[in-house]
C-alpha cells in the first residue's frame, strides 16, 4: 500500500492442514514518495457540440509543418494554393480567428500568413461549420479558429522559417515568431514575407448568333505579375491584477501586385468586318492596412467573466493602370490606336467595439450575452482618361466617385444546458442591424438600405456508450456584399470585356443543417444549406448595342449545397497509422433572369 513499508512473513511450509496467520499490521513508511505523473493521449480529433477540434500536437505529421499544411489534412477543409483561398465543405467565405480574434485581412493574405506560421506554436484548430450566436453571423462557410500555445514558462521563445519554390517562376518567403513572457508582462511579434511570380492565364471566348451570323470576341491574356506580401503582428498583455488583464495588438499588412504584359484580342462583328488588336497592360495594385486592438479581460469570480474589445482599422488601396490597344489587322475603321489611363484610390476607415459577458449559473447551465457596434467609411475614386488627339480626356462612362457609410449594431443571447450527463444543448439568438448608404455625385442615394435580421442557432449532442456520440445543429448566416463588390470600378480584360462593381447587390441569407456521428476516431457528418440571393463573382452581362461584356458580382436566385465529410484511421502495424479524410459535395444554383 502506498505510504507503508512492505511486509514479509516468516517462511512456512504448506500441507493439507489450514494455514493460520496472526493479524498483519503494515508499518508507515518514513520515506516521501516522488511525484506521480498521470498522462493520457488526447485524440487527434474531438467532436464538440458546435465544432470539430483538431489537437495539432497529437499528429506526428504536424512536426515541421505550417498551419496551412495542417489545415490541408483536416476534415472538410480545402486549400487552393493557386488562388490562395480556403473553403469548408465546398463553400468559400471562410473566416479565420486567432485566439478568439478575427483576422481582418483579405483571404489571400490570410492563406499566405498561415503558410508562414509554424504548427509547433499551435495547440488546437477548431473547425466551426455552423457557428453559435456569440460569433458574427457573417460568412456562410464557417469559422476556422486557431488557438496558439500558452507559453507559461518565463523567458523568450521564437521560431524562424523560410520557403522556396518554383511554379513557372520563383516563389519564396520567410517568417519570424518571437515572444517573451515575464511575471506580469508578455510581448510577442510575428512577421512574414512572401514573394510570388506565378503566371496568370485568362482565356475569354464569346459567341453570339444574330440574323444567322455567328459573331465572335476572344482574347488570350497571359500575365506574369510580381506579388509581394508582408504581414506583421505585434502585441503585449499586461496583468494589472489577479483578475484583470489588458492587451494591445498592432497589425500591419501590405500587398503589392505589379505587372506589365501583352494580350492578343480578336473580334468579328459582321461577315465583312473583323479586328485583331494587341493590348499592352501596365498595372500596379497596392493594398495597405493597419489595425489597432485594445482588449480587457476581467474575472469577477470563477463564474462571471467580462471581455471588452475596441478596434480601429485603416485600409488604403492604390490601383493605377495604363492600357494601350494597337491595331494589328482587319477593318481599320474600327480601331487604329487607343490609350487609356486609370487611377483608383480607395481609403477605408472602420471602428469596431464589442462586449461579451459569461455567467455560469450552475454546473448544468451557462449563460452568454454580448453587444457589438461598428462604423465603416469608404471612399472610392476612379478616374479613366482616353488619349484623344494627344490630349487626355476624362471618360465619363467609366469615371466614378463613390462614398459608402455603413453602421452595424448587433446583440446576442445564448445558453448552454446539460440536462443529463450524456446530453448537451446549446441554443442562441443573434440580431444584427445594418444601415448602408452609398452615394455618387450623380446619385446621392445610389444605395440606401436599412435592414435587420434574426439569426437563430441550435446545437444538440448525445453521448453514448463505447465512445459514440451523435449531434445535430442548425444555424442561420448572412453574407453581405464587400466594398469591392459594391464600389464602381473598371478593369479592362480586352477592348470589349471589363470587370466592374455592382451597387445593386443584396445580402445573401443561408440556413444550414448538420448531422454528425462519431465512434472513437471515426467521424462522419452530413451537411445541407440553402442560400437565398447567393453572391456569385464573375457573372457576365452583355450590352448588345455595343457588343461589350461586363463581368461583375451578381445575386443568384438560390444556391443549394449538400456535403458529406468522413475521417477515419487505418492501422497497418502497431507503429504505422494512416489518417484518411473524404469530402464529397453536390451544389445546385439558379441565376436570376435578366
């Protein structure tokens, strides 16, 4: 017995007669026992009531990997390195959080940042396909929440990494992560840089039948841009008391895209007229961003906590470009030479504040509530000029000056109830109100919309014997048009094809259902979602009078998505385990009749 000396009886012989002993009394040991370590292996995947948790350090293949590589191996997550996008169960619009804070960066910058983050610094990744009420309702694909390791040991830790590759041209980058923790002060710094010269190829072909004649417009654009992206995060946390911690986070981002290319274009408008041109393109697209975040975490007692966040975000986009169309052969009367100069400047200011309160009423019930408000101001000025008789003349058709003001208010209430040891229920309701006003000098109220939406959510999880569980969830989400979707702008693909914004977009509302089943490390989930007014990019609109085609973001009538995700381990030997993930999707949509 622990804490007592071992007892040995005197020797004895056995025969057929019963053996009798006196009462045995163990003597207390005077030696102190060393500490006892009780360890257990966490599974790679844990299905919680509203999310799938990936325990990154449990996977041996995560060693030496980036966070992006871990996501590539996670159930239901698809990473497109060519377009630098993320999707979950076949749906784009994924939002990324780090330590319970949304990353306010374009998704291509987020992908490159995750590729520069070492998985050695990550404790868990939470895949939330149907987020609960405490999270913003924006985005129908879900949330990827990355939880960094808690370095409680005092001192300095850090990692340095680099990458080099070739994809038709060189791609390279590097990253630096460093943190220092004291008794009451913690400092951290993350920096990554990425340079890419991957080739972009856009082939556009359009045919139209008029009075028995098949007209044709085609172009072949091969662009070899140089793209440089830099991300920096610096922050500090100060423990001002045993119950209160304040934090400061500074985030900087810059993306420079620069190209100088040629494109070949052909147009045939009638049986007797055709035109071949060559378009020279020089374009620079620079995005710069700065974010300041102040946070406060206070614990009234072990059952009551309060979190306050205040953010200021500043974006600046400069997008000058120059196009020159040169006549090659065909009908000279259609085009001799055309030069177009475009300047675009877009500053954006966003202010956000939110408050969250959590109250544990009992072991069986927890209440969460919170409010959030934001104010966004956006200015987009596009000047398009044509060179006519060696004089630059402003083109009124494409020149635009737009200003957008958007105010958002939100509040939520949710409860976590455990009516039985093996049953958990989470129900919540969120309300969001938006006031959006977009104006131009010609149309002061081009967009003047005030709308409010309720977003209910419900999660049920039943645990059974032999490590089995079944879960059901429902959540309503919204996808609002972005500034780039709404703001007037012009991007020339060829002399007859353009990219443009669309100020008539409506928000998309989606309802999502999910059913999941787990048995030990076997996971299966079925998902269905229906989206009204789904937002789809690159939708063509043809102007038959000018034979010009414009691609812009449009609302679809509806969008249905069915998905199945499965993940299971295969054991070949005692030392060889292979994790297999399977994702299948079926999607159906209908465009709006024009």
